C-alpha cells in the first residue's frame, strides 16, 4: 500500500528552525539597529552614541560570523540524521487499523487539554494538545484524521508523557 506522511517529528518547530538562521536574524537586527543609531541618535557628548554603535556592531559581526560558521563550516545535519533514524530498520514501526480510539478532556489549572488515545495491533498511543505539549509532539487533536478503522503506518518510540503503557508517535502515515 502507498502511504503519504500526514505528520512527522520533522514538522515541529524544533526541527524546522535552523541554528544558522537565528544568527542571520541577529546579524540583520544588529545591522538595522546600528543604522538607526547612526542615523537618528544625536551625539550628546557623554559617549552614549559611541557605546551603542560599538555594541550593535559587535552583535552584527558575531551574528555574521555565527551564520557563516554554521552554514558553511559546520552545517546542521539534524534533519538528515532524524530522517535516517525514522527510516532505520531498528526504529519500531507498526502498520494496521486504528482501534479503541478515545478522546478525553482533562481540565488543568491553566486551561484544558484534549487527549487522544488509540491502539494499532495492540500497540497503544497517546498524545495531547497542551500548550507546552505542542512543542515536539503529535498534537493535532479533534482533526478527524485519526479515527477507528483508519489504516495507518506509525513510526514510534516507547514511552509517553501520558504513561509508560503508551508510545510516542514520531511519524504517522495514512494511505493515499
């Protein structure tokens, strides 16, 4: 059967933001601040303007140096390694039909959380949509893509924040 990836750990913000791009944004912001300081800050004679220009210039140079270093000398290969891990034969995978699907709502101190649990070939999965849980986890609840009878292929890791009897989803694929 031909599958398409519905969600993967590579889709999370922690995997899509490159460290080199952070340095590029630092360099651009520092360059803009340097220009604005040079253009609009009046020299009052107390050295304020000079300190601001030097400080923003240092951040700009460090930002450019960090960007060049992380882009050309030490490129980030995290996505490639994660994809290799997902496709490795040692990473557990299960293919089958979803059963025992259950959606529960849990009230917490600062809001609520929707938790969805289900099984595929006696392997149990759970995920939720808590604000902090959304970072680096499968959390699109109430989307009606996951339901009883849905055929899926899931790449997972053992253990879950929702209990040791559950597993965490790394990638979920549905038929085309």
